[in-house]
C-alpha cells in the first residue's frame, strides 16, 4: 500500500479514542484512511449490483449472436446452468468480502491470503485483471446500447443503411452521457436505486406486453426443445458451449458492489446481500424473460436477419405490429442499458482509484486522489472513460476485435475471482478470520464451483464462435490476454515491483 495511506498500529488506538465508527476503524486496521463517503444503503447496493449484471437485459443483447448458437435451448437451459455457477461465484465472493471489506476487493484479498513471497506480485496481477475487465465491460455495454439506438432509427427509416461510424458515434455519446452521472458522489446511491426500479419496471412491462400483443405464439416444443446450430461447428455440443458466453453476460461482473465497500455502512453484511440478491433476481428475470420472448417470436428468420441488427427490436415489432410501439419498448431496454453503463463507470473508477492507492498502475499519485467536493475519485473516473472512448475506436477498424474485448470482459473477472479463491483453499478456509457471512461446507462447494467454471470459461470462451475460421471471424481473446500480460510484465519490471504496496 502507498506510504501516505498507511496507518501505523499505534495510530489505530488514537483513532478509536477519537470516536471513529466501527467501519472506519476496521478500514484503519487494514492500513487505509476513510476517504469516500458512506452513502450507500442496502437497496442502493443491490441497485448498483443488479444494474450492471441486469440479466434480463443481457438476454436482449445476447440474442444477436446466441440465437444462431443454440437458439431457444441455449437461453433456457444455459440460464439454469449459469445460475448454478453464478451462485457458487456469488457465495465465494460474499465470504471473502465479508471477511475483508475493502474497495480494492480481489487484489487486497490476494495480498492477505498469498504466501508473503508471492503476495505482492499475485495481488498486482489480480488488480490488473479485474480493472481491465471492468473497462472492457464498459466498452461492451456502450457498444450494445449504441447498436440499440441506431437500430431504433433504422426501424423508423427503412431506407437507412447502418454504417460502422453510426454505431461508433452512438457508442461515444452513451459513454459521455453515462460519465456525467458518476461525477457527483451524493447522487450515486439515488441513481443506483432508480436504475434498479427502472430495470424491474421495464422487465415487467415487456414481459406482459409482448406475449399479450403477439398475433401468434410458438409452441412449447419450439421454446424448450429447439436447438439451432448456424455456427458451422459440426458438434452441437461445441456450438452450445461457445454460444453460452451470450447469456453468461448476465451473470458476470458480480464483484461490482465489492468495490463500494468503503461507501456503505457495515459492508461485511450489506455487500453479500447485494451480490446474492443480484444473482437471484437475475435468474428469475432472465429465465422468465427468455421463455416469454421465445413464445412470442413470429418469423424467426426475419428476427435473425433484421436490418436493425437488433433481434429483440424486430421481435417487439413482430409482436406489436407497430413501429412506434416497438421503439417504445426498446426505449425501456435502452434506459436499462444506460443504467448498466452508469454502474460500469462506478465499478471501473473505484477499481482504478483503489488500485492506484496501492501504486498498482502508472500515474498512481494522480489517479489515487479523491475530489473532496464531489466525493468521488474524479480523476480515475475521467481516465477510465477516456480509455473506454479509445476502445470504441477498435470497432471502426474491426468488429471482430471489439467482440474479443467483450469475451475478455467476462473471463478476466472470473480469473480475478479464481486467484483469491484458490489461495483461500491453499491457506485453509478455517485459517482466516471469518466475516458474518460464512457458509462452511456450502462455501467450500461454492469455491470448487468457481474454480471449475473459471477453467471452463478460459478454455471454451477462447474458441471461435463460427466455423470455418477466417481472419474476420476468429476469436482473438487470447491475443487480448497476451497484450494485457505484456503490459503487466513491462510495468512490473520497470516500475511496480519497486512501488506496489511498498510500505517502506
């Protein structure tokens, strides 16, 4: 940790006598000063967590490619499997954050669990993985909302042909618009709460309206027993597995609320509620949404080949038989997506700030400052959003490149969960101080599920999504990992090995 933030043990006693509350004292024991305001309540914590994962919204985004890699069965049965994996991950994260409530999250956990010889380097790698994953997630959400905005315009103007630059401009506007909502710390809990209710109300409206207005409905066999393989993979099993990344988007990035542990009271209790609640609500909404939407499909081929490039928008149009109504429902999806983008910005900025606090990234002295007037790490927030804006430029050059970023935004967080979980098992689950959320044998099973699913995701989500493989459809996520590892290695050798978490 940085020299200026470190608190000597002798200082903790005087702090306690000075009247700091339990949360600030616990943070002081970890070696950090309270810098952010504790404004988040249990509802706003849940709101922030669910706003980012937004599982039912992720289904609308994943339909663009998922319907060709499994069809209805992918989303129905894939969601069930992902819920099981998601609960294992959620319980594992909840136990760790309950024991170590710190905004740095995974990188701090690793520093406490790893053998002293490897603690700094493993913590450093973990911090980079999760921060990069958060920035990539922000880029993927901005792209999805950008597509939705341009798709709505195309539906209302059939002669309009969508060009790459149209989506790029929409991407940048979404990023800038969402940036503004994270510029005032006092508003964030309210914004998180509003986005939670916006998501749930939008979900309910669409869930009821679409099947009620659809002129025809598919039968149960289509919804529960139809497998579609337009990927070129000869094996339906492989097609299903590589397509699983689409609904998986709605059960990823579950550590979001971990990184506001210094912005809520009793984080050791509230954060686990936010994580577990996110997965439970996510499963209920995504599972029922998938069933409802697939029952309501009219012409499946038109949905796949829609000129809007937004299959869910075409589904709305088929059901309502009215372009204005379809755009109105898609506006609810867009509003939910913007809420997701706002949550992404909160996530990535807290990660950047807390990592910079430990000198984990270049220019840490600049990025670790908190704007006292606004109550947020404004510099870290701004820099993260600039990076997201530059990532959008990849889309201008290659849609395949930005797709690889989307794959990485799912897998990199899993890796960052895997490292502290593996270290916990090596150290011994009973050899750490437990927090109030601790599930014993259930927690052990959850740890194993997390580790197994991470290995699965690293391998299977690196496969190309279609065959035969060509330059413009290859999955370059392995290249993304390679570039990231190169950056980490160079920064460690030139700077971080002398500075990261250096208390001397």
